[in-house]
C-alpha cells in the first residue's frame, strides 16, 4: 500500500479521516484490557457459584490457549485477504464468549465462554496491528500506540474494583454481559474502514497469496506448551518437571515456522523487534509476577499495599508510551533504538532494585519507585518495538509478522512467569529460602533485560545493516 504524501496525511489520530477507526480500535483494546484485568476479581465468585473451584485455573489457561491460536489464524488470513474478516470474526467470537460466560449455568460453560473469548481476543489483537499498519501513516503510529497504552490504564486501575463491586452487590455475570454493547459499538465504528480495507484487498488480489500449510498445527503446539508451563507453575512438583520440559519442547517446535528467520539471532529487519519484544515481556513479567509476593512474604505488606507498585507502573507505562509518541522533527530508527535501549535499562534497574527489596533488612517501600521506573521503561520500549515492526514489515507479511510479535510476547512471558512459579514452589517446600528464590528470579530477569540493552542496536532495517557490513569490514582492514 502506498502511503499518501505528507501534505495529505492527517496530523492527529482523531482527525476526521481516521477518527472513527481510532475510536473503534481504542474501544476494542479497552474492552480487552478491562476483561483481562476485571475477570481475575470476578472468577472466584463465579467458580464458587457454579461449584467449579477445582477447574478455576482452566478459565485462564483456556483463554490463553485459544488466544495463541487466534493470533496465528488472524496473521494467516490477514496476509491472504486483509484484516477485515479476522477482525470481524474476532469481534463476533469475543461477544459470543461474553454471552456464553455471562449466562453460564455450569463451570464447563464458563470455561467454554472463556475459550471463545480468547479466540476472539487473539484474532482481534493481531488484526488490529494490521489495521494500524494499513490505515495510519508512519508518523501517526507512535501516537496511536501511546493512546492504546493509555487505554490500559483505566482498566488496570478500575477493572478489579468495578468487577469486585459487581460481583459483591449485583452479579458476577455483569462483568461479562455489561461489555457486550460496548463491543458492538466499537465494531460499528470500525465498519467503514473494514469495508474499505476489504475492497482494497479484493482489488489487490490478496486471495491469491500462497497458503502456508501447518501453521495452525504449530500454533496449537505452542498453546499446549504454554498450558503445560502454566499448569506446572500452578501445581509445581518434581513429577511435573517432565511436563514442563515437554511444554518447552512443544513451544520451540511450534514457534520455528511461526517466527521470521533470524529471530533467535535478533537479526536486523523485522526479526529484531519480534525478538526484543520477547526479551522485554519476559524480563518485565518475570519480575512483576513476584513483586506483590515479595512485599507480602518478606515485609508483611497487606495485599492492597503490595499491589500498589503494579498500579503505579500502569500510570508510568502510559506516560512512557506518550513520551515516545510525541511529535519530533526526526523520528528515525536511531531515536527508536535509543528509546528501546532506555526502556530495557529501566527494567534492568528495577529488577536489580527488587533483588535488594527481597532482603528483609531492606525497606519494602523501595519497590514503589523501582517498579514505577519499570513501567516507564515498558512504555518507552513496548510501543517503539510496535512502531518498528510496522515500519520494517511488508504488505505481504504484515499479518504473520504482527502475529509473531504477539506470540513472542506470550511465550516469553509464559516462560519467565513459569520460572517464577517454580522458584517460589521450591521455597514453599523448603528446598531454598524465599529470599534466595526472589533474588534468583530477579537477578535472572535483570540479565535478560541487560541482554536487551546490548541487543537494542539491532533494531534497524535489514538493508541498512547489509550496507553497514562492508563499511565495517573496510574499517577493520
């Protein structure tokens, strides 16, 4: 798709030409965020009401498995036919899942609703990236990513509170059913742009694009691998180590054809943002999983006080994303690399600080400024990686590359949070102390974030890297 000239481009994501698309995307992202944050507070009540506490964990695992499959399916279809059909199907599935879960009379039905929701969410999040790539000029994408990050803040702050109040004073069912009209409204706002994209896709003959066989099978393998790690983390024991190893093997086998060549090497071009996104999500969530527990176990904080650092990080995340989206004269790759390196540096600093907080002799309040810095770093780097992905990808592979970005995020997060669950389980058994468990996890994540700092320079166009190699060789000579 050829971008319009600079004079024809809208200067704001709320300019008349793109306003409906922007608002529709933000509504859908806010709904996904609210459901992600609010459901944790509502599910315990729902599980007790439906006599299904024994199956409680599957409400989360089922959502996660289905979302991975949805991401890959959306990537495949958007490359062949454009994002209109996957986004529409994702919206329908998401609404159907809300209705199914909200009307559940058994725990099986509730889990089924969560699975359908996960499929819809996976379809929508990948297709949304493609919509951003097609409907918005490169100069507007940083601003839109900033707005999307901000769309997570209110759900992070209010989602659990609203969900808890509804569950306590009305019904947990409204946590699901209350989102249906907003989902429909977001879809209607996107409808004009989706129709335009469908016409462009038909004119471009995208249906003739080759089908890459076996991708869904590999996506299922990744999803099952993540599920195995999640289950091992929730029910840790020496007997389940084999299950964790099998899960990692499934993930590795499944990811090979789903990630662009060179992802493991962090090769310049589209592979680098995808690889760096995994390092970012892994290091961030690997520490975050233990922040409240560390404050509770090591310093005796209440659940509310221990959760406040996560709330503060949500605010600074939005600020960091806004900062990267500011209009500047030269928003080139070099600036994006600086933002990414700074983001990784902030997370490495926060992880190192949390190793100090893990010591009982250290004041626990140090976690508050530390994790505030982590949120800032995540906002700077996460949005910048999304901007570079859409800048480096092509019309033919935008869907699969967007899916790969989401997969990198999900699998790396599953690996590091699974590791966190294992070290905590070892501490619970008395194999190691809680202090050792927290320090070990935080130090490992500090190293992962430090690796991101060192590799950030690879987030540059492949052609530029190829041109740079002969020059480096001449200098060495």
